C-alpha cells in the first residue's frame, strides 16, 4: 500500500553513493594522481583483482579481532560486574584502569611481541586490550545508575545483595552492556590492525603495509574498504543483538529514528 | 503488644554535600496492632513515605526505635508487602513476570517457584483479574496506563500474602470509580486474610472508609498530631460514605489537616 518513497530507508545508500560520486568526481576534475588518491572505480577494480589475498587476510583479521573481542566481552563483563558490586574494588581499580586505558596500545605491541612472538596472539591481545575498557565502564555505569526505588522494591522483600544483582542489576545493565559492544567491536578492529601492521605476516594490516611499501596505493585503499565492510557488518550484528536483547530499553523516539 | 511500633523516631536525610541535612520526621511515635488497618494522612512532604520506609527497614532512624513483630528493625523486614508511591515496575518484565517477582525472592515460594510455576501463574492472573487487569499479563509496564501500573504494583504487594501490607498512596493515579472499586478489593482482602495494613493517602474519604484508625501528621518534620478511631461497623458498604456520620468524620479530619498545614 505504502508506495511513498521512504527517505529514511534510502538515505544510507544515497549518502554513500553521493560520497563515492564526489570522491570519483574530484579525483578526475582535480586530476589527482592514482598513487596519491585512487578513484573509487579503481579501488573497486583492484578489490576484484586481488580478491583472493584480500579475502584470506580479511579472514585472518576477522579471527584475531573476534578472539580479542570475545576475551574483552568475557573479562569486561566480569570486571564491570565486580566493580559495580563493591565500592572498595571500584575505588581500588579505578586509577589502575584509567592509567591503563591512557596508554596508547601501539606502545604495548612490542611488549606483546617480546612475550608471544609475532602474528595471531599479539593481534588478538591488542584487540582485547583496546576494546575491554568501554565494556567495563559501561557495565559498571549501568550498575551504578540503578534507581534506588527499584532496589527498594527488592529490599522490601528481604532480598540479598546477590538477588538484587540478579533480578535488577544484570537486566538493568544489559542495555549499557550491549551498547558498549558496538563501540568495543570497532575498537577491536583498530587493535588487531595496528598489531598486524607492526608485527604480523598476515592480516589486512599487514597486506596494506606491504602494498604501501610497493606503492600499490589502490590496494591499500582496497584493504581499507575490506576493513570498513567487516566493521560495518560486525557493528550491525551488535546493533541487531542489542535491539533483540534490550528492546524494552529502546522505546524513545531517539532510539527509533 | 503492637505489631508495628515507632517510638520517638527522628530521621534525617543527609545533604548531597555530606552535611547533616534536615529532619524529615521528628519525635514520631505510633503503634499498630496486629490485624489493624491504619491510615496515615498529612500535608505533602511531611514524611509519610519516610514513615513507610522506616517501618519496613528501608531507612533507619538516627534516633528512636522501630519494632516490627516484636523485633527491632535493623534490616529490611521480610514480612511486608509494599506498594510504593510510584509503580516501580521493572520495565524488562511483563506485568505477569513483575507480579511473580516477590515469589522469586520470598521464602518459601522461592524454593517452590520452579515446581509450582503454573499454580503461581494462575494465582497472579487471578489477582490481576480482581483489579480489572485480566488478560494484561503479557503486556509490559510501559504499555499500561499510569493507573493500570499502580494496580499492578498493588498486586505485587499482595501476591506473596504478606502479614504486613504497606500502601503508599496506591490509588493516587486512579479515577474515582476504579478507586472505589479497589477500596472494595482491599477491604475484602483485609477482612478475609486479617493482615495488618498501613495506608498512606491524601484522600480522607478513602482513609475513613478503609481504616480502623486514622493518624494525622504535622507538616515537616512530621509527627502524629491527631488520632481518630473509626468505629463504623464492618463490613462497610460504599453506601456508608454517603451517610452524615461518615462526612462528619471526614470533615473533622479535614479540620486537623488544615491546622497541620500551618
Ligand atoms: N531520598 C531523600 N533524600 C533527601 N531528602 C528526602 C528524600 N526523601 C524524602 N526527602 C525529604 O524528606 C521529607 C519527607 O518526604 P516524604 O517523601 O516522606 O514526604 P511525603 O509525606 O511522603 O510527601 P508526599 O505526600 O508528597 O508523598 C521531604 O521534605 C523530602 O524533601
Ligand atoms: Mg510520599
């Protein structure tokens, strides 16, 4: 029935197309050499041409990212709950966490290489280290901002602290947790690519570094596109998961448009 | 011996800055006998909700003593069902699941809820039906109107059949007709089960219709300034609210509140 053109649904495609068109147009009009900034058509051609190495390296990056991300989810959730549970642990770990988060993760890669050699492990660990913090902070925030009225409901029934955690703390924190996953997954990609481009013989990071060394600039960009696609897909998955799990928390007009 | 007693209770909420804050209630003394229905009325902000929290161990007085069922209250009491001033339903649970919450916490239901799930669900559905919410069990709290949420919260206070029922303006957001209907529900439950009720309300007719005794509180810091026994015979029919005896009592109480406000 509804044959009206749905602007909101079309917008992502239109804006992406417009972006590519402007890019393509500027490169041609301004006569920018392809080894400086290749036009999207050339990037696409390269992407198809080199699909095999792009594919295998993407898979490698995806797996290091996912392993790091999974670790971050597990530890982040656990630590967030522990921190939210006890004020003492919160106070005790806070400076450590802030300090740790302030360290640029690039600086840690050499240490990881020293301990674990190059390749898969440092990439996964860098992804873990970089994506772990937002999960902890969000889970702890979720617990810290529980309405005392809701707590009172359970306390008035004689509930233990563990009961309150199970019946209110955890469900109430889930929207924060799933929200943080969207941030964490993108950061995890940053981490693994950083590590790959410093210390790995595989992965998109490494592919781009090598392409750059050989002045195959279109291939560098093709690598970027591959990363972007992986990032979008994973982000989208997390967003779907978030909506599935915490629909009750997403009722405002802001959440829907 | 009284079932719930507050004796010379002072309570203050601390300031945000950690200062001493101001007194919310001062020299609050009251006694409620087992099975009694007591209504508390008083100006807004005089400490009625505070009284409810003190009596259930959600807040502790910095002076004075609170006793429930003979024991000094040092932790949230386990025998109370409480309906707060706002509905405080858990938004991630459906209405029915919200009702089951107390059964998941309070013994002995807690141990039995897995085994007797269908029985408990039936009990919750009956309770919902009795407040006119039959068939709304699957709805989430945000899909209910304010009055429906309050009725749900009332059911939640009742589901585990507590010995002490604490109701903080449970009918505040309801229209006059639903309200009178629920008066009947509470009246009948109280008559049938004989639990003790403390009801906070702004509606003097409600207080007089339901209670055995009405306590009037002063403006902040609140304490009891007047006590009125209601000797209208039970069971009371809604018709009693249109008698002159009834309106005389309401009128008299109104006078005390007006004084308390000053
Ligand atoms: N959590 C709190 N922190 C600080 N002050 C509070 C808190 N709760 C209540 N107060 C203060 O204590 C006083 C008594 O509050 P209370 O909620 O008991 O009043 P009330 O009689 O229930 O009012 P109403 O009829 O409007 O519900 C008020 O002046 C209020 O400002
Ligand atoms: Mg109140």
